[in-house]
C-alpha cells in the first residue's frame, strides 16, 4: 500500500515527465548519503542526459525508483545480458547501490545551492573516489551534535 500523500505522488510524476521532455528540474535534497558534496536541504538541479552523451563514472546522477529520485555518484558501468547497468553510491554511504537499469537514469546534477546560499557545480572525482569512511564519520558527528543540541535546548 502506498502511504505517500497524493500531492507528493503527483509532484514526483511531474518531475519524471519534465525530465523525459528534456527540461531541467530543481529538487530539495534530503538525507546525508551524499555529504559533504550535497548537504541536506540543498536545492539540486537535475538535467536529462543528451542523446549523444551518457553518464560517466564520477558524475552525480539521479535515478528513478518507486519512492522518487535517488541522487548518488556513479561508480562504474557494467554490461550484463547486452544491457548497461549503472552502479552508484552515496559519498558517505556504507555500500554501493544495486545495479540500476539504463532506463531508470533520470539525469545528472548540474548545480547545487547549499542552504547557506552558496551555489556551485558538483565536483567530479576523476580517478579517485570519495573518502567514504571520513565522510561517514563526519555525518555521525554532525548527527550526534544535533541530537545533543535538541536535548539541551
């Protein structure tokens, strides 16, 4: 049973449709899986890939799943049964995501606006990957500090 409010489902479908029509969309990032590259509350711009170019390892891509978009970094592309599958992972995630079929790739992140107002283009890791352990440690510290702030305020 789907527990999403009808307005959320409607907006999600509009986002999928706009990307399929070649439009760029803006969404608000939730969670810490891409920290520090994408901070929670950031506005991220997703544009569809052009037909002559596709995702490349190091890109931050958006792919579709039932609950909405997942925005993670493309780690590698594999070929299985004559089809391309994309392996993604959040910059502070423990593990890689399950392989994503090419048909589920919605687009790539082209710009981010952090909650404090800074606007920048995403960093592409060429030849090296994020320091996952350090990023996870930073997220754990941030969450513990926020929890203590709630307790003492």
